[in-house]
C-alpha cells in the first residue's frame, strides 16, 4: 500500500510540477498577477508531495518491505536501522528520488525567503525550478521508479553494498546533493534574469546567498566523500581524480568562481554576462555529473548500475535544459550591458584573474575526464587519464589563484595603488618565504615542491591577517574591538574561508611531502619501526558483527618506546553478500594520523588467520588538515551568508524599487 | 615593531609545531621497492580498473607486479618496464597519458586555455582601464565645495 | 560579428553532447589489444591432455587457428562452451585452448565434464603466456593467420553474432 501511495505521490508531484513550470512563467510574460501567484503554492505542494514519496520509500526500507524491488536489492533485515534508512538513497533510483526531494526542498526555501522579490522574477525562478523538477520526475516515473514491486516478494534482501555501510553514507550524498541542487537556484535566477532582460546589482545581491549556501554544502559534501574514501578504502588515499570525483569537483570550481563573480556584479555592476554564464555552467556541470554517473559512459568506483536507455533520457534532458539555457544566453546576454570600469591593478582585475584561472582549471579537469571518451568515440584508441595528468595540470593553475587570494582582499575596488599593496603585503611575503625555506628542514626534508606548498599556505595565512590588520588600522573607530565589530560578517566569512584554503594547502603539502608507507609481512609478536614509532602485530582474532563476520587484528603502537595505543584493523565478510571489506584502524591526531590496515594472511590460506599477516602501516602527517580546511571554507561561506544586510537591505531596497518602477515591471 | 613581533611569533609557533612532528626519512625501504611502488602507482589495473597496480588485489595485478619486479631486477629502466606493459595492453594501462599525436590536445589544452584566458584578461583590462574617467585636478574652490558635500552626506550603510 | 562570441558556449556544448551520445554505445571497460596485426607472442608449453608433449607457436604456422583462453574456475567460459563445441564439430578452424592460471587436474576434469573442443590445450600455470598475449579477463579468443600474425581478439565469451559476423568471415578470408 505504502509504496503505491509513494508512487501516486510522485505522479501527482509531476502534475503539480507541470503547473509550476508553466503557469507562473506565462504569468510573468503576460504580466498577469493571478498567474504569477500560482508559483508559491505550486512549488510548496510539489515539494510536499515529493517528500511524501520519499517518506514512503524510506518507510519501505526501514520496515524491511522486501516486496519492493529496490529494498530487496539494496537492504537486509540484519542491517542496523540507520543504514536501512540510508539505503533509501543507496541505489540509482533512490538517489534520484533524493535529488528530486532536495530540489523540492530548495524550491520550498525560495518561496519562504523571497518576500521582497519582484513577482515576475520570483515567478520565473520558481517556474524554471519547476521545469527541472518535471525532468527529474519524468525520469523517475518513466525509467527509474523506486517503487517497483517484486513478485513474489523476496524472503530476504541482498544487502546494502558494504562499502556504503558507513556513517559517511548517511551524510555524504545528502550534503553533496544539497550542493548540486542548490546551484539550481542560482541557475534559475540567471535564466529568469535573461528572460526578464533585467540584470543589475540587485539581482546579484539576491542570488548571492543562495549560491554561497549551495557552495558551502557542496564543499562539505566533497570533503566527506574524500574523508570516507580515506578511512574506508584501506590504502590511505583521499583523492583519485576518479571521474565521479571530478564530476563533483567541476561544479565546485565553477561555484567558487561564481561566488567571486557575484561579488563583483553586486558591488560594481561588472562581469554581468560572465556571472550569468557561470551560474548556467555550474548547474549544468551538476547535471552532467548526474549523467556521467548513471549512464555507463565512464568507469568509476561510484557508477551506479548502467543502462544506455537511461543514459539517452538524461542526455536528452541535458540537451534541452543546458542547450536551451545556452541558446537563451547566446540570444539575450548581449543586452545585459557592461558594468563599471576598473584599472589594471584593482580588486576587479584580480577577481577576474581568479575567475579565469578557476574556469581554466575546471575546463582542464573536464578535458582530462572526457578525453578517453573523445578518443574512443573517434576510434583513435583507448587511453587512461589519471592522477599524474591531473596533478601536473591542476596545481600549476591553482598556485597563482592562491597567491592572488592573498592580494585580493587588500586591493581596493576600481584602482589599487601598487605601492600600497606592496607595503601592506611585504611582511606576509616574508613569512611565506621564511616558512618555505626553513620549515621543511625542521620537518625532516627539504624539496622544492614542499617549500612551494608551504610558501603558499603561509602566504595565505599571513596575507589574511594583514588584510584584517589593514582594516583595523584604517578604521576611524576608537578601540580595536569596535573596529573589529565594524566589519561585516560577510567580511569575516571571507577571511575564514580563505584561511580554510590555507589550512587545506598546508595539509596537502605536508601529507604528500612527508607521508610514509610500509607494506610488510608480520608474524605474531613481530614489529616494524617507522620513524619514532614502532608497530607490533599481535595477531588476528575472529568475532561477530551485526551483519558480518569480522577478523579483528591488534597492533600495538609505541612512540619513542612508550605504548600509546592499540589499533584494531578489521577484515569483514558481510553475511548477506559474502563481500569482503577492509576496515583500517586510524589514530586521528591534529598533527597527523597513524593508519593501519590488514592485507592478507601470509599463507593465503583463509583458515590460517592465527599466523602471519600482511600489514600496511602509514604515517600521515597533518592529513586531517585537509578536511579541517574544507570545513573552515564551508563555515566561512555560511558565516558570510548570515550577514544582516541580506535580510534587511533586500527589504529596504526592494520596497524602494517596487515603489519607483511599476512602469519598468510592466515593460518586462 | 608590532609586525616584526607578530612575524617572530608566527615563525616560532610553526617551528614548535613542526618539531613535535619531526619525521625521520625512512631507511629500510629498499630503493627498488620505492622505485617499483612509484611505477605501480602510475599504472592502471586492468581488472579493477579504478585502482592502480600498486593498490589492486586482483590476481592479474599481482602477476604484473611480479613481472615488473623481475624486469627491474634484470636491469630494465622505468621506460622499458612501461613499454613492456604497453606492448601487451596498450596505452590504457598508463595513468599518465603518453604524449603522442592523439594526445596533443589533452596535454596542450590546459596550456592553450591558460594563454587564451590570459590574453582575454589583458584585453578586458585594457578596455576597462581605458574607459576610466581621467581625474582632473580642481582648484581651491572646487576642493572646498567637495569637502562641503562630503561632510553633509550620510555615512555609507555598510562597511563593505 | 558581436553575436558570435555569445554562441561559443552553446557550440561547445553541442559538440560535447554529440560525443556523450556516441559514448553511450561504447564500453569504457573494454581494452582493445595492441597485438592486432603483430606476430603472436611465442610460447612453448606442455599440453593438458598429453603432459609429455610440448606445443609451440611455430608448430602452428601455416594454418589459420584460434586461441581460446579458458579456465576451470571461469564462470563465463561455460556460456561460450556450447558454441565452441559446435565450432569444433564443424571443423572450420582448429581451436587451441590456453588453460590460464589453472590446476591441470581441475582443467582436465572440467573438459571431461563439459566436452573438449580443443585440438590441444596448453597449460599456462603462472599466467606468463597470458600476460604476453595481453589477457586481462577470461575467456578471450584470438584469431591467428598462417604467418602467425594475430588478426582479431574477442574479449569476453564468444557470441553467435561475433562468430557469424566477425570471426568466421575473417577465417574464411585468411584461409584463401
């Protein structure tokens, strides 16, 4: 009953979405207030219906309803409750429903926080989001319904993929999708602006918080995915330039460019058409990412079960949505007009450089990800493009962007006198240079790459501090405290986010420069020494788990001879699927991780677990700074969005606009 | 003075932190193991195609690692070991795509994009800078009038 | 013309979609063999059914032959086995088997149970010959011509379609 209710809710949602997509849009074109006012109720109703459908599917999972095909394939009654719930989005169909749910949620949010948007703009934004919902709902209902019944029902489920039975699974997809789908708001604003012909600083001010929130979520989502891979996959890596990782990274790069570009459009009215294009591209990349994961076009650890028919559907959807937007852009962007002017050295010019570097980086990642496909399609052979390529291309592109990140906040708008910049930044340069030259020796080994990475990280820290100091100094307030309070949350958000980048770079540089790996065969009682640490293998014992059989190893860790911890890496065999999993044991620390995972028993004999084993030991200095940095970036974004002026000024400004321009609205 | 002091504190803090984590360069890993490991991370496993030969537990990966070790011990260079694998499995096995006519676009693309991006940046800058109004020096009465206006106006709504 | 630059993103996208569409019908996991058109790597291995005898590739020069890589532990091999039996019965082309990374006892038992379509099978215990031939998944089938040059590789189980449309016509062509 409940699955059918869910299915019915989806059908209703599709009908409402069709209304949501067409009526307000027509109303905006015809300037008919009655039609435009359909936007809010339609969007809310659609969101609630999708939520109902999602609830029905989640119920089916939690209550072990194996008469539903999706539940039987992806769940198991021995699965703990929270994983049964998370399994709702553990499959292609379920994750698509999650996508659609998020889309409904964001649409609902837009209806809530838009009291001061001019009705035509709101109507268009909601309609475009409705159009996207129509696409996803059609895709769900026509090709990927999660509510298919299994007749006769299975007695037991096939189990959720063990790789997904992890807290990361509970959080990573929802947060990631919040980001992907959140970019649809910026996208809809961009299309609405192109349709309405009005693109000004106020439009940018409205778009900005939505974009920043989506970007923050995407940052956390990607960081979670990376952290999850690190501790789940067992070989200590955290980024593989896998096609699906790239599929999430490209919208992130574009989104970063977008939030910076929106800042310029809001403050100086410049870069308007470029900002619109970025908003279109960011969401387009989210959609392309969805395509890549589900169509079987690229191999990936992440790919869902593939089916060319589904691929054709998504591709057609992409072609319509993205092709349509870009066609609209080609037609209307020229009318958007030029904005403010600025000199060669100015904050605008640096933000422009930042945008270009990020765009080139994104394009390069896209090129590398799709190149094997290009060659294969042209019958020119099969190649692989992996980390060596991406590392070689990405880091050199990002280095200047990171350097500019230190200069930008100090540079004035319109014209930034070069001598002033140099004065303010010279000691930041000094800190960077000293760190680059001295720190590596202190840490054990100097190399040009480590030095350069540390230079950039230290430069970012020092320049950010310099920016704050410059602000405080040039403020006319009496005390330092009141000077600090005079700065907006948006400014502090930026500082925090930039600091986060510095922390991230430090983490990457230090872990790549100084990590140590040992892959050894250890008898029971035998140790391996790595630096100041000694790892003593105590053997492996069997034991049960909730839905798996575990072989738990014990490894004593000594530092300078003193016992600090016993790590317990595991090898699990899941009961339902028989699938093995390696669970690493990690000692997480602020200054670095100790990471131990089990290989295979030495004799290769599965029964001889009490003997010697292959053991992998890693020392990973500062690795957690990678995720800490990402978290700080996201926090900075959210801090910036909580700035009061987004809540007040929109009301004040829009009231003035609405009062002064009824004629302009009629001309739309 | 303050800046110098801050600089000193910053560097000291960093030095202290790093002293706490001083890493010894590993000594007992043989050069051969290190070299093989580096090579293996650049090669793709053909069975578990999303893992490197270094990480994969597939049978074929083990066999190939064994072959590579034998070749290295026999004195073959990195290039020769890679050529051995490419002769049998094609370019697919290399995660670092070779530079040949079919990959010029791949390797040259980012660079070309960067150069065009830079050119675009320069062109936009020149155009925008050229349109900046030229500041004309005013006489004393103009300056007095300007000051009057500034003092009468309200302070801006936000600091940024 | 001013309008042109605004259309560049659209143009790029259209090209992208075209490639993605073509890509839908390709298999990104398939690794084509670089040995097509090159001499078949040499081998000298003991025969499965006659362990005292060795077979080398030079023994097979002068005729067109198929090399089928199989193993008793290989599940997909069962799929193509009936086809192989029919092909062997038709005596169109001799099929030689490469028993890849298999225990000879298990291999013999498997053939006894499922039928032996091979003119002879050779034992590749450590997989070295398989590596030389670029084998990465079992089963695989190679077509070798009279001069000992590899002309075609079938990745995965043989299908009736592949036999009828690619392999048999090629064999007929090479036999002339």
